[in-house]
């Protein structure tokens, strides 16, 4: 289908809770293909539907050469001690901040045929699962930052050339 433009901070779709996706809907196949095409550009680990302008519960991922997608994902389990990990976001370009993340995460959802999908991972995969699921709830990673880092992030966003 197409590589879609990434929506950036300030776009209302990024602050909107996503609607459940009907795997059987004709539009779902196109959404999935656009998500898969868009995540395959260099430097991308995940792309939420919100980031391409669709307030739907879906994301694609490309982590450790593993490409895929999940519809209607739920972050059902996290484990380990929360760590601050340097994180960025395509919707907050060229900026990154220490973000609290669990080192392990599990997401459950479905594919376009309605089959159960389970994604489990640690490290970058766990970080991506938490990050993308937050997008689907209408939250950007900067909302998870500790207060001091959130203040720094908002100042950096106000001064960013893309804002």
C-alpha cells in the first residue's frame, strides 16, 4: 500500500483513545499493510495506527528483524524492576528522554484473520510493546516521564523546529 506520514506532537489523533479494530472489515487489510510499510523505514521499532492518523487499536513492529503487527492489543503483563531507558518517538522527532519501562512485557491481541496473537519480549521488544500500547490509549511516552524530565521534554518540544 503506502508508507504513511507520521503525525507529530500537537496532532489531536495522538491524544485520542483508539477504537477496536474489526479484523474482518475491508479497511483493516489496508491499515495493516500501511503500518507494515511504514515501520520498515530505518530506525523504526514500532508504529501505532495513531501515528499514521488512524485512531484504531493496531500497531506494527520491526524488532530484531522480526516484522509483524497486532490488532486490538492489550498489555496484559509486565515484569521486573522499572528502569529508566533512553527512549524517543517518531511523533516527537529528534528528541529522547529517560523513560521508566519494565524490562519484560506481554501483549495479547489478534491478527487480520481473528487469530490470537501473543507478543512477549524483553529489552527493546518490551520497551516497544509498552510504548505502542500507550499510543493506542492516546498517550505519548512523554506522559510517562518523571516530572523533571517531562518539564525538559516540553521545553525541548516548544523549541523544536517541527513544532
